[in-house]
């Protein structure tokens, strides 16, 4: 497995690593981690909220006997842990959940404005709390931040000089973070990519429009992962593996990828832009919107609406399509429970118009 220097640190991270937000169950999580470690993957990114709160526990137990083979990173959201004391409680809670004695990295999530960056840096702020935990050996290597927001906030976080790494959403279809990635590279900040396969869209086996990404006996993830690796500013892409064979496919995708360069990236960008798989932002399936006060699952619905576009289904089949995605439940009833409160939209990192899509779904299901 190709390994790359992680920013200005002396650590080398595998070019593909584990994103711990989509584990289907604990057994599979253990199998995926063991297979990946055998193949040289050496970084995992988790958080308190992933997999209905199970991710840290499952991931921690999966790495326990091979702890020295992996760099382990967890995080807390700034809104939930905005002070030094609160972030310390979050770190202690995450360590307890994982059953580990220390993390290698810790990420501050939600530094989305210049003001939050300043608050994190202030006396008694989260950076102070993480540094104290680091001084006590609870975090071995360094601090980073996970980012969805405007470039000025990103640059402000990098300019603090406190950040060893940043985790940003980026892939062949969504390249908005390109300038931020370049800025981080100039300042010795390692970049971790979340959503490297656009929430699975760039791994869709059945979409012929993605054929130009196939290679090495592997599906479209082959080209999508090589695209990331060809950017020297990117250290690793965290893939949200759901099955062991996906690890093998991801590793096979980077075979012989050492010398890929900017011209390779440009070729793929031209091709994906010509395809116009989907216009504008789209659901990545992150699940952040899942907790609806009225028991709707907007994440599931928005993924169904995204796939409707991706597979080019005819508009007059939308009602059938939605029903096909809910074979064992009453989607009319579920969407009918939506009060359009908008809470889910405030949690969506892609800023999608979820309420508008739900309205559209309700209307088409009602035959309007
Ligand atoms: S708008 Fe409110 S009620 Fe409707 S799905 Fe979103 S959170 Fe649930
Ligand atoms: S609608 Fe937004 S928050 Fe919900 S799963 Fe999709 S991208 Fe994530």
C-alpha cells in the first residue's frame, strides 16, 4: 500500500484508510479492519455519533490487539464541546467507548466560521483542552479539524499554526475544496479526504457513464481513488467500507499509481464534467440528518432521490421508484409525518433542500 507523508509530521499514512461511519455490524467491522491492516491500511477516522453511537466501540475493539499497526483518530463537534473542559470530557468519553488508552489524532469538528476558530483558540477553549490531553499522553501525535464551510474559516484554522491535519469532503464530482487543499499543503497541514467516492456514487457498478473510471478489474472506484492520489496535497482518503471485498477493490485501485500527476487529474475532470451525472450538490448518504423528531428518515429518502437521477429513471416512474426503495414500510405514511420543520436541513453539510424534495415526494406519491 502506498503511504504518504502526513503534512509536516514525520508520520506516513496509507493513501487509502478506514472511514468508520458506515459499518453494517460489529463482525463485519472487525473483518474489514483486519483485512485492511493486513494490506497496509494504517489510519482510521471515527466519531461519537457514527453508526448510531456504536462506531467508536466496534472500531476500538477491532484494533485493540493490533493497536501499534494503526493511527486512530476520533473527534467531537464544537457545538457540543465548545470549551476546554467539555472537550476533555468528550475525549475521556471517546477513549472509554473505544477501550483504548490513547488516540493518535483528535479532530475538532464544526469549526465552520472564523468566529468558531477564534473561540476554539481562546483561553479555556477547545484547543487548550486538547493540548492538555496531549500533554497527559491521551493524544499522541496531534490535533486536526474536520471542515465543511467557507474558505476564510479554513484558512483561519490553518493559520492558527495548531493544526497538523484537516479532514475535508472532496471527490471527482465535488471539487469545491480544491483551493483549501492547496492552502493546507502550502502550510504543512496533512489532508484527509472524506466522501472520496461521493457517498458511493463513484463506485456505482451499473452506471455505464462511469465506465471511463474502471480499470485493473475494478469498478469506477479505480479511477476515483487514483484521482485523489494524483493530488500531492492529499494524504489519504477515508473510505466508508461496508464489506471486506471493498477493501480489496480499493487497494487494487492504487496498484501502480505512484507516478500519477496533474495531467491525469485534468483528463478525469474533463470526462466527469462532460458526463454531467448530476447537477449541483447531491446527497452523500452521510446520515447527519437522520434524527428527525417525527420519525422520518430524510437520509434514506434523499439517497433514493439522488439515485433516481443517477440511474436516469424516467420522471413518470418517480412514484414507483420511491415505493421500490421502501418495500417493507409505508413511505406515504413516513413522509406524511414530516412537518417541514427544517431541522434536518440545518444538519446537512451539502446544504440540500430536503424539505422541498420531501414535498416533491409527497406530491408524486399522492398522484399530483
Ligand atoms: S423537515 Fe423536520 S419533520 Fe421533516 S424530515 Fe426534516 S426534521 Fe423531519
Ligand atoms: S440529505 Fe444531507 S445530511 Fe442527509 S444524508 Fe444526504 S447529505 Fe447527509
